[in-house]
């Protein structure tokens, strides 16, 4: 698959991302940090979603990871897309995704972005305040509006309610204002917070949204959408689904259910490899940091933990501090992690690094954004070809085929 120099490389069924990392680093030609992205993980997550939430159509949150490989694959799988700006809308639509499969889910949008949405036919827009309604009335009067209400989880990795979501006391007034302005109310949305660990939060949100939908009908609207937002984790998805699917029984007949999963789809698909280039006592310096892939430490409240690539038989683990490569003292990846004694040139592997990492990377101090090696096993590749052929017979992938022994030819 070739998209803006992004390739999927087909490998044997028994080859893992860690095998790929080892083969690349063994060449001795790889000096910078890099990722290995496993396409099969995205497909597996989608299949799990369809099985777990048969009534809920996923609209992938583009902000989480906007790789064109990811977006194109999800587009072929039939997902919708949650976009937060005209840039994200443009990126998704450039891949052939129709406007009808996009929700512009940023409740506070710049005027030029609203104009762009109207121009390209993206009509499904969220709002949570009066000023947004007046802007939309002027710039996109044909929009189909989704009222975002506030419904915070008690425990989430990245809370959002302090910034977005209408409080319960303001819901009726916002509904009435929208109708007075002659705008169409399409439905209600909520977001419990990214990386939600509160298992009851989603079902509580569904019940609160049902109250808002009832208020819309009472005021004379005819809503047809309930958007239950994002925050899903694979580790809790089965338990969450039990309460969510039960709560959906309370949703009025004729309401379509959508959601905005982001990290759920991509976190486990990406594995990062970093090299140790400096050692000072019990401190390791690596070639990626918080201004690069590990911005998730600051932005997403993540706590990534490394695994040494080389096998060690040293059980004497010690507490180490890990620094990123820039000259800023803020650039600390982890201040206390158990690791064996390693050497300069040794590599560390970081799993589950696909969410809120690459899209926020910078080149501060001149350090590059890590490259990504996209891989699919032979069995997964057959599935991918079937998916793309069914989605668009004229849009065929152009894979670079190789096995691990040939990695030396693509690592330079």
C-alpha cells in the first residue's frame, strides 16, 4: 500500500513487531527512533467492536492518530470519522470518504472551519453553547446539530468535561434557542473522557442523553442520533458493553447510535523502538522524548514503560530515570522505572504507543519525528486485499513484499 510514501510491508505469519525491530536494529544502520505498526491489530479491534457493540457505528476520532494508512483502512472497513477541524475533514475526504460519514465533533469551531464544512457538505456538527448556535446560523444554516451534554467519568485518563459539554441546567435553553433560530436538531452527544476507567460512566451518559432527547421532542424537534463519544479501552470493553447495551434499550425507537472511539483502534497497533545514546549513573538518555512520541506523558497523562530489546539474564533490576534527547529539562520520559544495567546502543521497546503520540510530535531541537514501518502478516494481507477490493475495486494496494531477512534493504 503506497500512500504519501507510506507502505505496508507483508511479512510471514510467525513474525512479530519485536522481530521486525530486532531485524532493523541488527543492521547497525538505524540510529533514530522508529515505529512498527501492525495493521492486523486495527482489523482485530474493528471485528471486536462489531461483535461487542452491534448497534453502535464507530466514527473514528482522527485526532488520536491521523496516519493515512489507518484512515484509509478504517474507511474501507466502513467506519465513520470524528473530525475536529477543517484540516482533519480535508484529510479524511481526500481519501474518498463522503461527507455523510463525518461528524464535525468540536463544539467550539473557528468561523472559517464552519464555512469549510458547509462548502464540502459536512453537515453533522456538535455544539454546547449559545455563541456556537449564532455562528452556525450565519455560516452553516443547513447544519444538522448535535447537542453535546456534559457527563464526566469519575476516573478517566484525560477528562474533557471542564472544557466541553452543556450542563444540565442549560440544556433546555439551548434546545429552545436552536429551534428559534430555525436550525435542525439532529440529536445528542456526550463524552465521558478519553481512556475511561469508570465502567458505569457510559451507561449513565446514555440515560442522561435520553433525557435530553426527550426534551428535544417535547420542544418540537425530531432527533435521530445519539453519539456516546469515546473513551473506550480494550481492557474493559466487554464489561462496559454489558451496561451500555442494556442502557441502549432505553433509547427511543428510531434513534441511530454512533460512537467516537480513537485510542481503542490504534494504541496496541504501534510499537516504538528507542536507542540509549547516553548514560549518567542511573539515568538513560534516549533518542525520543516528550517533544516527540512521549508527548503523551504530558498531553495524555500516559505512563509508558520500556522493555529491553536484548535478552538479559540479569535479575538485578534497578530504578532508572529516562530522559529524552532535547536540551530541555522538561524532557523526562520516566523518572522511576525498573531496568537492568544497559549499554549505549542498546534499544528499548515501548508497546501500545499508537494513541496521541505521532500527531502531536514536534521537531524541537531538530530531532526528527520517528518513521513508521507498516507491516501485515500474509494472512492479514489477504484480508486487507479483500476489504479494499470490496470497498473500491479500482483502489488497489501496492505492497512492498519482503521478509525479515530483507529488512536491511529498507532500513537505511
